[in-house]
C-alpha cells in the first residue's frame, strides 16, 4: 500500500473552474475545484447554509496524491451563482447528473456529506450516468442540522425561517 502523507494545502495546486448549467431555460454557474491526477473522485459538501467545497480542502489535498479530486459548490452555496428559482430536489438531481456527464464522466469514486448522500445514491443507482464508479462514501447521511432539533415542536418557526432564507 502506498504511503499517504497529509499535504499542506499550499502544496496541492487547485484549479477553480465554473460550470455553466441550465435548468428549464434558466442559466446558472456552478463553481468547482480540481486538483491532482488519476482516477476521478467527486466530493459533495452537505446542503446547509455553511457548507461549501472549501470544507474539503484538506481531504482533497490528501486525495490529490493519488487521484483527481473534484469538489463542487451546490447552486446558491460558496462561489456558485445564487439562482433566482426556488431550489428543490429535482434541481439537485438534474445538476449532479449533468455535472457528472459533462465534467467528470469517468467518475471512479464519490464522497457525499449530509443531505448530499441521497443525491449521491440516486446518481449511483442511475445506470445511465455512471459506468466506472467503484466506491462511494456517505458521511453523516442522516444529518439534519441543529435547527430542526433545537426548534422542537415550533415547526412553524422553522418553516418561517426556511422561507426567509
């Protein structure tokens, strides 16, 4: 087995690119980072107000020793555009499928955190999208975040906060 050393992030060159994507005649731009060479691994951050591709910097730098690590910002997160449309699961499913087909068609591995896990599993079971996927890792796939738990029976407040955001 090859020795893997944790790299200083400055040693792992990062190339940020932007994927122009269209949903029902509306355009947006999705930010993603590339680093390393080798089999492709896609890293998907959680869908929360604080999650972006930057959270994967240390992991991606380590993976870049043996793989091409690709990290993605979901629409409305990080450096991706904040589209005018209201997001919903169908949009995330479509984006992920299109991104893999257009940008990382030879995807060998997939790491998904939090709510991204469901989208990763849907993608992995869609036989028309991924043919070379050999590994998938789901990190905290049932994570709900602090708000629903902290708000308890005050669901109306959570709904109002969600609407405001």
